[in-house]
């Protein structure tokens, strides 16, 4: 089994990647380094799934190797603190890292890292299916290295941790196990599942930043609700916030947003937190250290949600709908569009999204000044009035706007006595 040759499979990787491999091999050989393709890319190659970014382990100095490559290959970024380098190659990314070994001072702590062998590097990984490596060295190019039974678990569709302390060492692996399980349609192996269940409380020991990294990973999946529902059942979501849950309601809403053509992390996040009170969502946002734009989406989603009872009324004027929905993040509108139970509120949101938000006034402030409107707040008020008239269909063209503006301007302009 150890001698399986993946040369032909490697050739199916994106062209930007396969093009760089020979140059990497030559550079590594000149320095006496050895190279291995490892992790998710090997897993996906064997599964016949499109491979994402590629990770390469270097038995040698990864940064030194990356720097020796021609700069024309792609944008190089060095991370000295981690001893790693990334090269952006068109739509893919190649990560080079020196082989390492890890030690955890206490459960949930970030590991201390030292240089190690290939075996060390594979042993520190999360699941057997991610421990597969392929040699990129001229002498045994394409040879598959399977120290932990990864191939067998790929065939058996199992996500298996390498040892019983895996989740205690790093509780983020709970998120990762579920993400792979649901993405690949695998099962978490029974022993692994019991270790995972015992490790759930450990999620409390990790920083919100790390949880967000994993949560964002889940939200990037094609159907994030699958992993969210599973994580919820396993009790992992409760560790982030005591009343956070994912259930059939959430699953249905996530599917509904995709049916509308949206696949967006902010919308999924806003749906996940939709049923929290505003104050609870704020606590969660603080804990996860969410970015300003994401916090805005959550806040806007809440602000629109409280308007839904009014938005659900029949016969609202277009200008009223506009006023109620104008200025909010588009993702918040989309979230409420799928989350609202009122068909009329949904119609009004769609009407705003598809029509009202695009309506503009043709006249500018300068046109109004020419008509004699005095500088100052009147200009803004009049433009607002023109917009409302446009929205409600009382004016339909520039000429209509001009005649309405003239009538109103006459009220502002001092009349000759
Ligand atoms: P994806 O397909 O989602 O990108 P990936 O397997 O490439 O998945 P990454 O998060 O890019 O995953 O990580 C690259 C590799 O690093 C993994 O395949 C795994 O071997 C290892 N790894 C990542 N995170 C951990 C972790 N928390 N513990 C142990 N190994 C990890």
C-alpha cells in the first residue's frame, strides 16, 4: 500500500500548481531538502474531488526554499513567526512549511512548535484522512506515504482522530471533524466520536478568535447548515453562546437563501444568530471579535427584524417602504427576506431590493439653487421630497421633477412685494 504512485493524480492538479512543482523540486534538490505534498490536497486527489490550496512540507528551510524561486511564479508572502511561506498562483495558493512537531502546554493552548521529521509532522495532524503525504522528490516522485491508515479511512468514509487526547489538545478539531464529516458525507468513527463528546467542554478554553476561524470555515461550506445542525446536536454551539442553536428552521432558511442565489458568510451568520436577542448577539459578536462589517450586518438584521410587523402591512406607500429599508446592508435585507414569516413583508423587501432602491432623482442640488432655493437645509429637504414623489409615482421624469421643484421653490423664495 505504501508504494502507491500518485504521479498521474498529481498531474490533474490545477495547471498553475503543476507548473511550479518541477522548479520547486530542482530548487529543493540543490539545497538537499526533501518535499512532500500533504493534507487536504492529497485527501481530495484520492477522493477525486477538486483540490483546493496545496500544502507542501519541506524537510529543510521552507522560507529559504520559497525565496529561491523565481519571483515571476506568483506573489510570495513570508511568515517568519511560523516558518512558512505562501505563493499565490492564479486562483490557488501554495503553502510551504518546514516539517514540525508540536507540544501542548495545557489543553486548548496554542502549541509550541519545533522542527521535526515528516513522521512528526504527520503525527501532529487532526485526522487520518489528512495525514496522507506524497513525495515530490525526483527519486520517488508520486509515492504515497500513509503512516496512519488514511487510505483505509477514506475508503471506509471515516473521520478518525489520531489519538484519544486529540480534542483535549485542540478543541477546534471538534469543529473540523464535523466540517469534514458533513462535507464529505463521512461518519466520525465511533471512538473518535466518544473522544469528541468528552472534549466538548474544552471549547470553552479556546479564544473567540479561534472559534470564529472555525465557524467561518463552516460558513464557507457549500451547505453549512449540515455541520451547524450536527455541531448543535453535539452541544458545540452551546459552548459559544448558551442559547445558540441550529435546527430544522435554520437548515430551511439556509437552503432558502441559496435558492435565491445567495451563498454568503454574512447571511449565514445572520441567520444563525437571528433568533438571539440583540444584546445576546452583541455578546457573541464581542466574543468572536467579529469585524465591523459583520457586526453591522447583524445589527442591521436586528433593526429590520423589529420593523417586520409594520413591513408586513398591506398598502404601504413605496416611499414608506423605502424609508424603512434604506441604508441597511444588503445581506441584512436578504436575511430578513428568508427569515420573515409574513408574505407581505417579504414582498415589500423584494420590491425594495428589485425596484425602489434603484430609483434616483434626476435633479441635483445645483439645479435647485438655479431655481432659487436658498442654500442650506431646504436643498436636502426638497431633494428628499422629490425622491418620495418619484417613489410614489407622482413624478416620473425630469420635467415632472422640475415643475414640482419650481412649485415648492416658490414657497422658499421671497416673493416681490
Ligand atoms: P480544506 O479542504 O477545508 O481547506 P484542509 O484539509 O486543506 O481543508 P486546512 O485547514 O487548510 O485544511 O489545514 C491544512 C492541513 O493542516 C489539514 O489537512 C490538517 O492536516 C492540518 N491541520 C489544520 N488544522 C489542524 C488542527 N487544528 N490540528 C491538526 N492538524 C490540523
